[in-house]
């Protein structure tokens, strides 16, 4: 599954300015709402579902990366966004480090296979140090989208 299949370019945030995990999640969900990918009436419910998922264990997976995610009945297809937080945000990550790269994923509850494939695709790319370094340096939405496309086409070996 390709990143460009489900990351919504209009929802990408290249300079996220937040101080808490909840603010970060609210901003990412809000950007999906602003892009029209999620209904404005469902934003609070999706934020609540993601925060509930975070209570099970942080999705801050280490190395400055977090992948908050949830399944929610308000979406009929996989939607995701990317945010870059230059100052970093405390996400209660497994390694105790701040998070600079966030991928937020929302998927329909009746498509668990797609949800898992999307998470696998995201985590596979985030294990690539070159990908993460280039992503942290991306200064525009176009640069992020181009990088996602390069990653999808295995051009970041």
C-alpha cells in the first residue's frame, strides 16, 4: 500500500506549533476536517477515539516519530495526514524523546486489513533514516508530497 494512496496532501502541516500531545492530535484531525476528508461534526469524536487509543500506550514509536491512529465509523476510506513539528512535542514516546514527525491515520472499522497495511507502510518508511531526515527538512507541502511519492517508488534506498 502506497503512502500517497491515503495521505491527504491538503491536510499536511509542515510547521506544527503545539506544546502537548492532545494539541497535536487535535491539530492533525482538524487539518483532515479542513481538507474535507472528515466531517466537521465528527472531529471531536475522532479526537476522543485517538486519545482513548493513546491511553493503551503511546503511539510515539521512538526516533522522533509518532503514528496516532484509530478506526472510526465516520470515514468510508482510509485518510491520513503528516505533520512536522520543528520544536518537537512530548508524546510520551517509548524512548522518552520528543516527536518531530507525526502521521495520523483514520480508517473505517469494517476495513481492519487496510488499517494494518497502512500502518505497516507508514512504519516501514519511518524505519528508513534517509526518509525521516528528508521529511524533517521538508519546508513545503509539495516537498512532503514529493518525498512520499519517492518513498512509494523506492527511490530513497
